[in-house]
């Protein structure tokens, strides 16, 4: 009884390993094919929005930062992400330079 269970588990483990190998090969093949066709792979580049347009879009953040609010408080008040507030703060600093 125990031997049958062990054999069954070994068989299932081998099938799973085989499936993973097949999946890896198919993924690599598809990526190579896409690369040959000239399809761009990977994460898209960041935003290409003009700095002034970006700042106009986030006037509420600018208002809070000018009042002296911290980045986290500004994010909480405006309902936007901390990273967005940091980007706005950086854009304002870069504009002054």
C-alpha cells in the first residue's frame, strides 16, 4: 500500500517536472520568435508627459506642498500615491533650476 503511494507520488512529481520543462521551452521559443519579428519586449518606458502639463494635472498636490505639508500628508489629503507626490515635488525643484 505504502509502495503504491510512493510510486504514484514519484510519477506525479516527474509529470510536473516534465510540464515545467515543456512550458519553459515554449516560453523561450515564443520570446525568440517575437524578438526575430522585431517586437519590443519588456516594460514600457515611463511617462513622456511634458513637465508643465504634468504639474497642471496635479495642481492639488502643488497647493498642499506650497502650504508646507509633508509628502505623506499631501498624499493622504489629495488621495494620490506618495510616489506621485514625490514626482511632483521633484518636477517643481527641477523647474526652478
